[in-house]
C-alpha cells in the first residue's frame, strides 16, 4: 500500500474503521497515507489536504484518529521521495499546538465527561507527536529552505 517495501507497514495494525476522524469512520485514512507516500506532487498534496481535514480540521481541531495517524506522518516525513514533507512537518506542528478541546473544557467542564473524550484525544495526539521528536535529529540536513523552516518550527514547538 506504499511507495517502498516496508513503508507504512503498520497501517494494518490500526483498527481504522473502529475509530473516528472528522468525517466519521477513519477507514479512509490508510488510503490517504498511501497516496501521500506514493503519489506525485499533486496527488500527494491532495491526499495530505484531505488527511489534514480529517485529523486536524481547521488546523487546530484534532479527533480520535489523530494520535493513531501521527506515527505514519513521522514515517512519511523521513522518505525523501515524498514531495510534501514540509507540509507534513507543518501538520505535525499544528497537531502539537492543538488545544481547542482543552481550552473549551476549561470553560465548560461538562466536556470532560462527554462520551467522546475530545480532551484526551487532543492530549494523546500531542503526546504522539512528541514521542517521536527524535526523528527530527535523524533527518538529514535539508537543502530545501521550506522543509528546513518547517523542521525548525516543529522542533521549537516540541522541544526537539
């Protein structure tokens, strides 16, 4: 399902149909990730835009599927053939910055008791980004200034 052997191999280990993204079932996320991995620039960018809308809507609202998707974003950002790596780094930064539900729950504590624990989903997504911050150190020096800038912004956000 990906652009190189072993890439995104763990996708089958996630129960995507059983978790939610902004559209409902997250069952389509593996296909979007695969399109990012193997697509030309237009296809990869289009798939990433759709993925962003599903896991980090508006650039700050995460969902249940976000934390499960983050490790695959980290994997994609390490593949030099992926044409939208700077945009992936920015998506990871947006996820790491997300505090929409936490901020709302401060004013409306009932949100903490909602059957869908939005606050915990948000915290789990931030933890998932930070858990792999060591990837930033392993990325080779990048001549593309857009990727270098996005990498530096993400590193500043997560302390990597």
